[in-house]
């Protein structure tokens, strides 16, 4: 996408203009195709470094790498990896990298462990030297940098392990989703999810399902496919998700909603155990059970969702747990909504798509629940999370729900994310 290219070029230009000695013959930049190596060097999934720190996200700029870690007991810690010639204050050095603290206070245990890890791997690393063509730089040109990277410039670490063909399909489908071409995204993601049923692949597929208006005919079509193919877990997942969103988005009576959620439960259960690694399955099961009056199963399934969400960064698990407990423990739901807001803030900073409509709705909901907690009120018949569709505003409602669905699924921040640099 052009916006991605613009971001890359702007980052590169800023680095070149800001770095001392920028008019030298060459500058050191990160070579292409080394994303998997960088991920391994920083600490891949399951690796805990000193200070009880695990890699949360990594961003590849033109001439440096930014790595952010979550550390048990001490919060976040950020470290930048620059070439050895970088003129900056280092907290550690290796043969090829200069480590600069990006957050304070400096987590010295993490820095030391990371430097030692890099030293054990950097023999297989080489910076790329490039010569900038300053003659073609327009000093008066205005460079616009987006406030946050486009969501489609992010790829979860598992996607790095895909074949190039599948990775390109994932990127193309993500671009379709982000631009509202859900019908074009769906077949790409369906085929990809058959071969690569990853957390992020299924999340993108949810967007393609929930993005368009979900008509009764569309749900019946997907349900029929699931019934024809009972041994295909993906067909069961698709049918369950579509039934859930049909109930949530378009249910005009409580009974109509209940029937849709019962259908969702039936098909989502058939998607197990194949998709038990995805928090989405447990989220939709939990909420569908709750909205049919089955509190026990709702609590059991949301517990599974939250456990996975702690690893994947799926903020919506906490939003849904707030719904499931808001009639029993208002204060607990307030804390869960606050957790949702905090996590979504982190996800948005990483480039996740979000909906301003949902942001406003959550703030209003949080204000209402906080008032109830202060006043000792209980939620009785007031429906905050799943109102019956308003027929007089159905078109607007559908449009808003498209945005909410996109925010839910594309707002998934997968634990190890690399910002890909798109090259022409």
C-alpha cells in the first residue's frame, strides 16, 4: 500500500537527516528478509529473559530495531538496537549493535540478558550499507507521517513462517478488509485458514464475515455448508461466528437473538477441539451462552478466553467478561472495562484498527457502570451490551456494527508483532 511505503520513506528520511554524519558516503540499514532472524535474536514466543521479561512487540525501522518487553512485576521495558556507529547513549554494546534504552527506568537485567543473547547470534548478522542519493532529495518536500502505522503493515510472528505465497495472500486479504472489501477478503482468508488456522488468520476471517451486513440468507448459506461438511472445523467456525453476529447485529426481538445464539453455540462447539487455541471461539461461546441465560457455561468459556487473551493480547476477552459479570459484580466489570481500554490503547499504538464509535460506546458504558458501583445500584433490565436492533435506525446500526466488528477482530494484538516494511 502506498501509505506503508510513505511511512517507510518518511522514517528513513528522518533517520538520515537526524543522524550525525548523515552526509557520509554510506549509512547502515537493516537488510530485507531478516525478520525471522531478528525475532529469534530478540526472544521468540515462550522465551523469558532475565527480569521475567517476554517480548511483546518489535518494530523494524530503516536503520534500527525497537523491541518492547512485558516484565512481570516491573511493567514494560523498551530497547532500541542501532548500528555500532550510532551516536547515542548506549546501555550496552555488542560487536554489531548498540543498545539504547527506550523507557525509564532502565531494566538492567533485561538489557544484560538481551545483549548476551545478541552476542551469541550476531555472527550471522550483517548490516547493509547504502549510499543515499541526496541529489534527488527535495529539501522543500513535505513528508506526511501517519499518527500510527496502517494496521495491514503488521504481521504476527507465525505469519513469518508461512510460505511466501500464503504470506502475500494474508497481506492482500488484510488490505481488502481494511478498505471494506470484505467479499474479496473472505475467499482468500477462508482458503488460508484451511491451511493456516492461526489466531490472526481466524481474526481476519471474522472481520470478513462480520464486515458485510449479515443477512438471514447468508447465515443459512454458511450453516448449510457446515451441515454438509461436519468434519471441516473451519466451516463450523464460520457458521457459528455468522450466527452470533446475526443475533447481535440484527436481532429484532430477544427471542430472535436467543435462537441465533443457540445456533452459534451448536456450530462453535463443533469447531472444537481443532480451534481451541483461538480466543475467538471461547469468546463467542461465552457470550452466546450468557445471552441465552446460561451463566455457568458463560463463565467457564470466558475463563478459557481470558487465559488465551493474556498471551495474545485480545482485549475483547475482558470486554466480554465485563458483560458476563456486570449483573453480578459491577465493580469487577468496571475493572475489566478499564483493562480493555488499556489493552486497546496498546493495540492501537501498534497499528490496530479500531472504531471511534465503539470507543465512545465503551466510555459511556464505563461511566454508567462506575456510577452504579458508587451508588450501590444493580443492573436489572437495562441492556448495555446487547440491545435489540432499532428498526428506525437499522441502516446506521448496521454501519456502526461493521466498525465494531472490525475493531474487535483487527484489534487483536498478537504477542510478537513485526512491522513489515513493504518494498516496491
